C-alpha cells in the first residue's frame, strides 16, 4: 500500500520510481500495490499534483499501482463531474 505523503514533490502513489523501479524491479515485489482510502483523490484535491481526478487515476496506474482504493464520496464526486 502506498502512502499519502510526497517525496520530492511526487505523491507516493504516483511515483513511478518508487512503485515500479524500486518495489517491482529492485525488490522484485510481485504482489498487488494498492492505495489507502482516498489517497488517489488527495493527489488532486489536496496536493494539487494532478489537474483532475481522472488524471490522478491515470497517474497512479502509470506509476504501477494495481488497485486504486477510492472512498464512495470521491467516486461519486468524480462521476458527477
């Protein structure tokens, strides 16, 4: 599970170097990488890293996350927009 924090301005859940290069390749982690509840929404809503909620989802999937875990509140808000 990735964290809510950022390292060098990059949210952990959207960090390709952390999730893919380090966890998957260097450490040979073969399990699922998931987010904590609401972490993907925070990338957009509070951290301002992604321009939209949809971009936040794309960012974490490109980084190597397998299962974004969103709260019902964030999913409903994204769908409504």
